[in-house]
């Protein structure tokens, strides 16, 4: 199977993001900082990675939290999933937020998020007067039986 190729400029002192297991969907990305950063409770901050990427057309890169940081420390990605579009050429930055009651320190090289690449299709709108009927209809949140 041919894998899509993502060009990368690594201006960090860290190795490139990598899959931690053979079947992992996300590549762990690391903080690229000169000094440790303390994130206070309820505070959010942009953490640089030192990575600049060129994503193939028809793909996006999603920035997602690391489940261990979220569960054990209350640290997550604020705009999850964040999307990096194929035409973006700036540095990949990770917006971390501290949902815990404790300060959290980020050090250079810490794994702070994961990157997941996805193929996508763009759509075209069809402006109509009405939509077809379904069993669910206009039922919104919780209307499918979630208890």
C-alpha cells in the first residue's frame, strides 16, 4: 500500500513525530521550547513544535489530544480536533488547555498531542426548498435514545 508523503521541515531539536505502535492512527508530536512552560489551571497556551509541513492535496492533518495527558493530567487540545489544511506552510502549533486544578509543566521534547492525517472530499451545495423525510426528523441531541 502506498502511503501519502508529507514533506516536513524540522527546525526543532526533537525527532520527527512517529507512530508509537504499528497500528496507531496518530503520530505523537513534541514541544519545541527553550524553557519549560507552566500552564496554570484553566489557562491555555500555544506550544510551538518546530515543524513545518506540506500536506498533499486532498488531505488534512488533525491535531488531537493525547488520551493519557487528558485522563491523567487534565491536559487537552483546546480546539480539538484542530485542522491543518494542505495549503498552510507555517509552524505547527498546539493549543493546550489545563482543565485540572493543578499547574502543569511542559518541557522541551514532551509529547503534547498527536497528528492524524485524513483524506477528505470537498462538497458542493445544492440549494433546495425542502429535505427528504427520515424517522429521526428534526430530533436533536439525545433523540436517538442516549440515556
